[in-house]
């Protein structure tokens, strides 16, 4: 009898563990897997795992190595902070960057050896293929803008003086310093005198605020450097997306523009192994950051350029060459997911057809990045709405994926997963509208559930099987909510026309798509029509503000994070004006101002606001300035609407600090609990 009771107790404990649900605290305990590289012999993959220390409000990232066939990983680093791979030689010796300096692990084992002690530190380091030089980026003061430089005798002054635009960007005020590309001789950890290949230029490489090593590469013969920059300044910089790829010759010091003539973005240059071909991503339109990203390949001997995807109706996220240079693999959004594609290159690139683009993977998941090649396999990262990123091996013949890392399995094995289903709705113009619907883990179709309409930002960012540590669908569902996430107009993965339809029409068809999606789902008997909410950030926050004025009583609550509330004041304070000009179709002071300033401006619907709303605003958000959230909150308060302001003075357009993120999530669900009162199902 005791044995039976003991077994019953063990079974009960096991069931209790299996019934665990995702919480904000548990979400932030997950290891964050990010890939580094496949080793030169193709036998191992090196990746990083970051863990958050909530007490210290910080994170630490260490490197691991794992056979591509699977098995037990080997931890390579354990120092506090974050490390990233710079170089691996054929013997397996690893050089990595840590706290701005180079360190070495001989054979990938033993105690790390510090190689450099470079003043100011190194960033985005790359070894030349012949090993004789290194390239890196570092900030250089080019213009004097601060009072300490202009008036050194006024030592207690703290002032900036600007004569031009782009005086702030993302979350940083312009201080006259620009990130430049340097190269220097390198010999066994000793760095010679660096050369600034952009000396005196008020331009950034890598591109700010999100560029990285992909913006600067060596030529295959180690004789030149390619780098990406936008050689514009001030107002010209703020209204343009015209980046170019430049070639700097080490011997002559001559710089050549390789992409002159293309007015839009040119990014991510990458040579094939023998240097006979150079590929990069290009957008045609100046000022349109969400134009179709096309794959360009040039023959480096003849200079002939070929657009391989000009007849392909989607946009590319990233790509990589095969080791033999015969193929290119890329990832791209399609129908609510991100999948892996393959291009087999003919000897005559002029005969290439989009019909030769092959989709390698299919399924309800995202192949979010390509790590590298291992024989007939690729190593990739994969996510879905129930799982944070992990590494997978893709069989290139079958498209089958095999999971390699299981960093978060100890947590996920005890969690109930959410059912995630696709749903197709007829939009108001008769077109098919794709949505993801996420259900609570113990979903019972005979019960009624509060339901959230998730409004995606961007506005032209794909809504796929992503896994966010803030807008986490698994967490929302675990708290008892059904979530519908529509791929409304403006999202990649449904053709170029669908993606373009949002520009100039922010408050038109995209908002109608949102209403169509929630109205359709609300027909289901398990959706409680009296407990509907709408939530979102950035353009999603704008959508929430728009819905607050025209939802006709559908919703009982709203949550808007860094949303655009008044398009006039937003145009007057945002920094990347190319985005505003492209999306709004011009400034507000023109004789015939675009519809977004009147018809599609949330502030113009202020008299109709009557529904509880939580407004979140970052104090360091220069993309959507603080005045947007404050104006919306003041409106709600003065109208006597139940409202709350969550102000995050140290956060930008996102929430990056761990403890702030926990506050965000607790306030998010506290507000929903107050305004939707979810039943305990």
C-alpha cells in the first residue's frame, strides 16, 4: 500500500510539474541562444547562451561548442560579460572578443590568454584571410558639438549646439563622434598602427543604430576592405536610405563606390570562397526602408551585375554562400513564417530564373538565421510561439530539421504548450487575411475566454512564428487569453503588393484588417465578446490609439506602448525622416497635407475615446518621442477615462533592462486583470 501511495505521489508531482504555465519570471530564466559560427572543418558549431541575473539587472553570455551531429556541448568561456567569436584557425584555436579586447583559446581549450590591450577597445573585429591584418570599428570625433569642445573654459556647462538635423538617433544624442572602420597590421596579438579608412568623414560604419560586422568585410585576397555607409550628413542623412558599399584598397588608399547609381539601401556584402563573385542585398527606392530586399550578384572579373530575385515576389532577410560557391541559401518570410530557400547558380548568371528558387523548409516555425554549412547540412536557429531560439541541423535534400541544442528543455518540459493555429478571414476588400490564433494551454471550446487582438509594429515587419521576451504569445495565452495576431496589410510574406499597401494608408485598410480579424474570431462560441482587448507597440500602439476612437464598443480595454498619437507632433520630433516621408507621404504643412494628418490621425478621434487604456512610454525613445504617450494619457485623464501611464525613463523604443521588463509584464497583466477580469477556466 505504501508503495502504491508513493507512486501516486510521484505521479501527482509529475502532473503538477507538467501543468506549470509560463510566467514573466520564468520567461526571464530562459537561456537565450544565439549562434556564432560553424568551425572550419564543419564538425562543430559554436554558439552563445545568455542568462539574466535579475538581482544584478544584467546578463552574462558564454560560448559553447557542440558537434553538428549532436551530443553534449562543451563550455568554452566562463568570464563575466559577453564574448563573440572573431576567428578560428584550422587547428581549432579560437580568438574571441571580450570587453573590447582579443582573447585566445588554444585548440579551444584551457585558460584563455589575453592578446590585446588596445586603448578604447575594439569592436566588430575581422581578421584578414591571410592573417596579416585586422579590421575593426571605433568611434572618432569628427565635429565639435558639445560645450566642452566649443568653450573649454566653461567647465560646468553641459550644452549641445546643432546647425543641422539628425541631432539625435534612436536613443542617443549626436555628440560629433562617428564610428569609423580601421585596419592595422597584426602579429600574434600585437596590433600595429591603425589606419582610419574614413578619416575626417561625418559618416558611420557600421550603420547606426543597428549595424554590425555584416557592414564591413575583407576581400578574399586580403588586399581591400568593403564597408557599408550612408555618405550623407544632417538633413540629407535624415531623409535618405541611400547606403552604398565602398571598396578601400589598402595599398593605394583609394576608395571606390561599388553600388553607385542605386538610390536605396545596399547592405550585407559577402564574397564567395574564391572571390570571383560578390553578393549583397539591395532596395531600389530611396527613403523606403521596407522596400523589397533583392539579392544582387556581381562577377568580380567582368563587373557584370545580376538581380537574382527581380521576378521573385518576396523580400529576403539574410543569405549565405555555399562553401563551393555554387549555391546561395537565404531566409525569407512567407505566409506567417520564415523559411529557408536555396538558389542553385547556373554558370551563366544571365540565364537565372526565379523559378529556380527552391524552398527547403516548410512548417509552423521560423528559420530565423543561417549559422553555417556542414557538408550537406546547414546549421540554423529556429523558433516558434512556444519555443525560444535553439540550434537545428537542416538536411538540405529533405528539408528535415534535427534539434541540436536543448538549452531550455528543463523549463519547457514542465510547461503546458499553447495550441497555435492559422486562420484565414476574408478582408473587407475580399482578399485573404492570414492570422495566427494562440489558445490558452488548457483551452476548452465549451468555455468562454477573454481575447486579445495583437497589433504588430513595424509597420512593415513580418508577423511570423517569432518568440519575443516582451510581446510573448505563450505568456499571454498562459494567463488565460486567446490571442489573434493578424498579418494585416504591410507585412512581408504575402507578396510585394500586400507589403506596400500600408504606406500612406496607416489608418485605412490595415485598421479594417484588424477589425475584420477580431470580428471573425468573435463569432466563435468560446470567445467572450464582452471581454475583448487590443494591444500593441510602435505602429501597433498607433493602431491601438486609432481603434480607441473608432472601435464602436468592440473592445473593453487597450494597451499602447510607444504608440504614435499625433502625427503632426510626431513628424516634428522623430529622427529618421525618410521613414516619416515614405509612410505618411509628406510633411503636414503642405497645402494638401496627406490623409494621415487628418483622417488617419488618432488625435483627431479624441472626442470618441471612452475605453480604459494603459499607456507605456520610454523616456529615451527618439523614434516615437515621449510627447506621444504623454498626450494620450493626458487626454484619457481629462476625459475621466480609467487610464494608467507606465513611464520607463531609461528605456528606448524597447524594454531592455530585465527588472524593467518584469515591471512591464506585471503591469500589463495587472491592467488586463482589472479591465477584462479573466475567469479562472
